[in-house]
C-alpha cells in the first residue's frame, strides 16, 4: 500500500480532507438544502402537503423547509391549475425568488392545463415561466413528487456552477414551448390524411 | 293554492302574492313546479314588483342569476334573470323571473332593496353583461379588470379569444 502510494503521482492528503471542484461543492450544498415555495392552488396541493408530512417525509431529501415567503425559497412547486387572473401573481412570486432557483410543475393542470381547456385557465405554466421538472399525474402521488425532487437534485449536481453559468446557456434562455395556438376552426387537410383522401375519392366516384 | 302533481307545472294559481302582482302590473305568468311558486314579471316594472314583494315579507334575497337562451328552443328572449326570494318569517319562497334582450340588456338594480344583491349583480354583469341601472358599484367581480368579454354568454368561445395567452413570457434571463 505504502509503495503504490509513493509511486503514484497523486497528491498526498491528510485525513478528513477531500478534493473537489468548487462548482460541485456549491451544487452539493444547493441540492441537499432545497427550500420549496409551495404554490398550491388545487388538489395537487394536498399531495404536496402529504409529501411534506410524516409518512412520506420530504426532509429525508433535505427539502422539508416550506417557506411562504419567496425571498427565502429556491424551489417553486406549482401544484394545481393556474388561472389567468393568478398568472401575474405567479410570475411576480417567481421574480421575487433569489437565484439560483428552480421550478417544478406538479400535475397535469400546471403542466398542460389538464382537463380545464377553458378561457380562464392557463394551458401550462411553462409558457410563461421557466420549468425544470414536470410531474405527471392527476394528482401525482407523493412518491412521484419525491422522484421529481431526486431527479432535480441530480440535475443540479450535474450542471450546477457556483456562478450560475448554467442558466446563461442558450437552451435555458429559450421559451419553453412555442406560443402557437390552435386555429379557431380546424380545417380538414386531405393531403395529409390518406383515409380522408380515400373517402373523398369514393364519394366523388359515387356522384359520377 | 292547488297543485295536482309533484313533477308537472300547474298554471291555475291562487297565490296571494301572485294576486297582488296581477293587480299591480297586469296579468303575470305564474306556475308551480314541485310545490315552488314561480312568477314572471315585466322587466320595466321589475323594481316596483320586487319592492312590493319585499314589503310583503320577502326579506331575504337569496340569489340573482342569469340564463342565456341563445339558440334555445321556443325562447322568445335572449336572457332570463332569475331572482330567488325567501321570507325568514314564514319560510315562504318565491322565484321571480324576467327577460331582457340584446343589444343593451338592462334591468333595474335591487341593491336599494337588498344589500345582498350587490355582489350577485356584479357577478351577473361580469359573466353575462347585464347592465343593472342604479347599482352603486358595477365592476367586474370574478374576471380580471382588463377583461373585455362576458364569458358565460353562449356566443363566447369556450377557449376564449386569446386572453389566457396574453401575458409576458419570463425566461431565465428576465428572472
């Protein structure tokens, strides 16, 4: 053992000392002390509470400190549908949070609008604020939310830098989804639908 | 008051309130459905008729709501307003209905009679665009202030006219 150590070019370290990159150390601290900002507007909020409570115990992953002030949080969990009257509030709270910060879109409604495809409900918060993790489900079970937080921890560890350079990449700056709405009246385009073409030719031959 | 069946409507009414309304604003249409008295009053006399009913003991204003009869079979008018009144003295109930039409659906506000009508009329204004004359503070109640449409009208598209996407997009750079 002593022989190989002396032959190796590696640095000799005293006991209880590890070598790491400062970026990784910062990410390690951040990922293990996520402070969630609960933006719970619907039934997903109940599952969010269950996740924080004793049975599922989010504190096992260092994320149990729910704060109701955005100034003290670094993880926004949007749990539930967001109506258009609420969206300016959501954006303001997001802007009040300090960097580095992350966002989890919890449940079908927050991610896509869910079944509420109406004039009042925003069809996915990722159209208007950045989102890091999506949790499917209606509502998702606490295990799913915990999995999302674990995955987010991996993401933070992988790409985190002490100066937050990862947020300046082009990919993170892009709008998450093209703001394209469906046209008001769907027009049938036969050129892209072979079944429709067949039906049309059949009816045309019947007429002849 | 006679009522022959629990489910059918009965037009022969000898309700005291209806008799008074008949004397006050001409023959009114009235019916009973499942033992509940309903009466249709003329729109231009609605305030006086409701004021009369308040004096006759209907001291509790339960609700005012609206129905859009666009493309409704046999409908003669566009909007129907429904007032639900009750008496705390003898637990009597009365449904008062009246009809208004486009282009300026207007009806007299009953806030001077029942303070409870304030927010209820604001809600009807917000969602159906019925104008309540004499209302002290006719603002939108549930939709945002800058909203321009009345979304519960049947000719308003379910998915809106782009209002839900009319927001600035915050990227990582902005926040």
